[in-house]
């Protein structure tokens, strides 16, 4: 089924997403990233996280089986990308969400610091777009997912993937 914007919708079950989030293929990507970056994986399978990922995968153009296969086939590249991306300040720089002086009040409680489960899925999605799909489609995907400054973000991702690819080529 296609939406009026031309996005193909592939129904994905909640159980399939939970199975993906708890898969060995995902753990094989996320665990080394977390270890090398000295962070932990927050393995909270809250319904908000799982439902959001379910909606995202449904409009991705890849099935859960294809994502698992992509994670397995490109494990080393995804790990290298994840480490480089997390430590690459320009790509991970957070834009001000609120203008100066209009920040939201916090209740003084600290938030848990770590990587959310499913991060490796997002890296596999980005990798699939950069390697296998047209740049315009990638930018449309990012815009549809309301990524701030999606064009700049896409260019930074492409740059990081190119660096990782260059490193992997030299090691081969």
C-alpha cells in the first residue's frame, strides 16, 4: 500500500519488532559500540520505543527479516560507523530546540545516560539508504521523520559512512 506521498507501507507486527530488538544480530552491533564508547545499552522495551520503531519500519521499505540480514552482513561496518558517529561532534551536535531564555524547566532529576536499544537498527537503516538507495529518497525519509536540518544531517551521515568505508578498504 502507498500513501499519497508515495511512501510504501509494509505492515509490521509488534511481536516482530520485539523479536528484532532482542535479536542476536542487533546485539552483535550494539554491544561492541557501547563497549568502545563506554556507554551502556538501555534495554527498555517500553511500548513507546517499540511502537515508534514499528511505525518507522513499516514505512522503511525493508522487512524485519531484511533488517536482520543487513545487520548480520554489515556488522563490522555498522559497528565502525556507530563508534565514529557517536564520537563525531559535528554529526551529533544537538541543535537548540528552544530559543535562548525559553528552555523548558527540568525537575532537577537526572536522566539515565546510555544508548537506547534499537540504535543499531537506525544505523542499519541509514547504511541501507546511503549504500543502496538514491540520495533524494534518503533526504525524504529524514524529512518525513522530522529530523532537524535533514539535508545537513544526511550529508554528515554520508561523510561518516565514506570515512568508515575508506578505513575498511584500507584494512582489507
